[in-house]
C-alpha cells in the first residue's frame, strides 16, 4: 500500500457523539531505529518485541461540532488535565488530517493512562501514539470507512508512525518489523508488520525486566536524537549495518542461537548509544549505574552460562531480555544484585506479548 491508499472515500454515516477506547503495548527494539527521512520514513529497518504489561490505555469521547479551522481537544493523563501534551497531539493531528478528514468536525476528550508508573523514564510515546491512532480509527470506522481488519491495523500503524516512529511497532505482536527489507515479505517504510518468519521455541514467552536506573525526563528528545543522524560521520555505515543485522536476526530467530542473539542485541544497543556519543552535539545517555548493571550482567553470564542479555533505549534504563526457562534464577539475581542500582530499587517485569486490544 502507498500513502494515497490511506486517504478514505467520503464517509457514509453521520455520528453525533460516542466513545472509543484501546490499550496499546510498549515495545523494545532488538535492531534499533535511529535516523529518519522526511515524513517519518526510517533510514533503516527495525524489529522489536511487543511487551505484554507495559501499556497505554486511552479513551476518546467525541462530539460533533461546527467545522472550523482548528482542532478542538483536551487531554487528561491519569485524570489530570495535561496541556503539556497538546502541542505534540496538535502536530500529530496536522500530519494525519489528510488521512482522517473528520478531525476538525469533532471535539475530542482524550483520557489516557499508563499501566507502568508515570515518569518511570519508560517512553510512553510508542504505546500512547498507537492507542490514540487506534481510537481515532475506530471513530472513522463508525463514520462508515471501508476498512477490512487487516487494513484497519495497517492504517492504525501508518497513523501511529506519524505520531512517533516506533509507535507503528506497537499494535501487533509478538515480533514486529518496520522498514522495507528485501528479506521480510510485506515489510514497509509506512507501517509495521507482524514478523511471520520461523521463531524458535526458545523465544516463546521471552522475558523483559526493565531496570529503572533513572526515572527523570529524557535528556535528549527523540526528534533531536534522530536529527543528529543528519551529517553524522558514521550514519551511512550504521544504516547498512542495521539491514545486515535484520538478515542475521532472521536466522537467529529461526535457529534459536541465543549466544548469537545476545551478541547482536547488545551490540545494537551499544551502537545506538555510540551514535549519540559521536554526534555533534554529543551526549552520554547512560548513567554510572547503567554501566554497573551491564558489567554485572556480563559477570553473571560468565559465572552461570545464563543467556540473559541487555538492551537500551535512548536513555539510562536497562532492559534485561532472557528465556522464560531462566526466569526464576534471573529474577533472584535481579533482586539480590541489581535492584540496588535502580532508582528506589524499582524494576518492572514484563514479557513478550500479543499486541493492542479494544477495551
Ligand atoms: O519513536 P521515536 O521517534 O521516539 O524513536 C525511538 C527510537 C528508539 O526507541 C531509540 C529505538 C527504537 O527502534 O525503538
């Protein structure tokens, strides 16, 4: 599908008011997206695990109004009016208006909450933009838009992408690819697709424990971060490496080679941070405790032959990925040796999950 396929035909129904609600998961990338072209087109293919428990739940109550030149909406986070979110949503509405031409004809009350603690340092933009896109699309469906189930998900992912790139991987599960890759059938730069290649038994119900090293505000916004890849001296090599890593990961997922998985995932995480450390301006997003934890994980792996590994987002928190069969031991290790490095000893246990659901 191409952009114009997401522009709807004239609506057939009149709807005065209503409510819609969706829950969308967070995701953690194995091969990272970092760098984009105009219109939120990624510079390289990325692939992620969808999470089971870290979700954003969003309800939209909508009411018809006279069409004006402005969008009309209010946002509430955990029940509190949150005007700080408005500019981001306004930008999102502007970007998607061509694809949802009813937006200026309604007032929207957007009520949103996260299942993970607010200001935990976990990015909620992926799950948040996904849930918002799904709610808006449910409204469009009520207006009579002709969308099959498959196209509904594609369009929701397409819209979510225009809110926050990685959000387009936060609809389905357990593994999602975004970005056209010659070895992934159906993959697209415009939306995420469920990974349909063979996945070894070892990856079933894979665990992710998120160590909250630093719950503070993001030091560098994603927008600023992606822009740092323009004219970055290593950018082109990095984009090529990501494409090669997708091919490598495809074989790893099929064969269940966990040592190869560890090497690829940890290198991807460190490459993302290396890009930020070598851009202009440059940033170090890890904290001392991020490094302490990484070294502890490496020591633990050496001592026990465990297959636990780490990955990082654009921040200081550490995601620990490990097979379900190791859960008991790894959780004991976390509690006794790693919790102390987390802010208020706080960490979140999650696992790979299936995707968004209507509420
Ligand atoms: O979706 P954005 O624009 O916030 O970018 C996030 C990119 C990373 O989370 C750092 C990596 C990824 O692929 O999720």
